[in-house]
């Protein structure tokens, strides 16, 4: 692909400095920059796009975490505060 771009003086100087610093062609520098930005964008999207199931659980207040030891499955009654627990019955 052939790309023709017009850069302002500041960005042109930065691009040339990158080219000299990396000892690569302009095409190689642009390829590296595109790849880096592409990967960064994909990582950001993966962190912000949650599944509908996760969103539903989060909206219901079912998502959370606590700092505790590895034995939570056997010691959860001592570790968690159940004072705000509802019985699930309606009047």
C-alpha cells in the first residue's frame, strides 16, 4: 500500500528522530507504530468489553472481591460479614 501523508513540522521531526534512533526505514517505523497502537487498542477493548452475563451480575451486585487466604472455601463463615443478609422471604 502506498500512503502519502502531510505532517506538521513537529511530527515530521519526531518521525525522523524515531527513524534515526531505531535505524529503520520510515515504512518500518510506521509499521511498528501501527502494530503497537493496534495491540494497545485490542487490550483496552478486551478490558472494557464485558460479556452480557458479567454486566448482569455486576448490575445485580454479584461481582466483588476480598483479600483473604487460600482457605476461603472452608473458612468463609468466619471471613465474611453476613450482617446485611436477607432471608429472601417477602411479607
